[in-house]
C-alpha cells in the first residue's frame, strides 16, 4: 500500500464537483482524509475563484493506474464542456497526484509535483494533512516549507481563504 496525496480543484459548479471527487476517492480508500477546503483566486489568469483541497489516500494501485483513474474522472466531467475542450483554464474537476509514497520521477508525471512549491492552495492544505512529512528529495517538513515559502512573493501574493465545506 502506498500513501498518495492528491490535489483537488474546481471553478465550475465547484461544490458539486468537489463532492464528486470525494465520492471517487472514497471508493479508492474508504479512510481517505481531506484538508480544509480553500477558496482561491485564479492564479496567472482572470477567471472564477477555485475551491481547492488536498486528499490523502492509501492505495494498492500503482502510479500509472492511479493517474489513469484520476484522468478518466476529469475527462468524464469535462466531456461536454466547450471551455475545457478549447484548452481554457476553467475546470470542472482537476485531480493531480502531488506525492506518491517516496517516489521521485518525471514519467508518467513529475513527482514530487512542482505545484507544491508554487501554489499556496496546494502547499497549505498539504502541510495541514501531513505537517511533519518530508517531501522526497527535500530536507524539511511540509510545515517548515510552508512557513518559509509563505514569506516569498510567489506565494504571499496568492489570495485564498478557508471555507466551511461539508463533505
């Protein structure tokens, strides 16, 4: 069994799609844990605010199988969305593997996912779920990384706030 940390985001029909992600991940691991849900302004473009959180699952799937499951779910919810098909950044459901056990790789995806170091809406909920976890290839805990990076402009300029979300 491998512990995987996954980011979840949506800015189209946000509540519905977060709940759909909860259902999917609960099928993969009935003991799935979720961080606080944060509302965040879009980063890098003008768009509707996102709802974001991080989930921790324990899985017997290998990385390829987990990614296929997540991408199939994304495609299912995006299939009728002209924005998604055109490559726009608005997303009904965005599911990304952040960490997969101790694995470091570039294929089938880059792990640890670089978003951890760029986006407050990824790092803060991740550090909430596993504050003492040390990212493979790093030498500081997620809590220490969050405390260090939140002081830097790359994250301190990102606007987000916790919301009361009932799973």
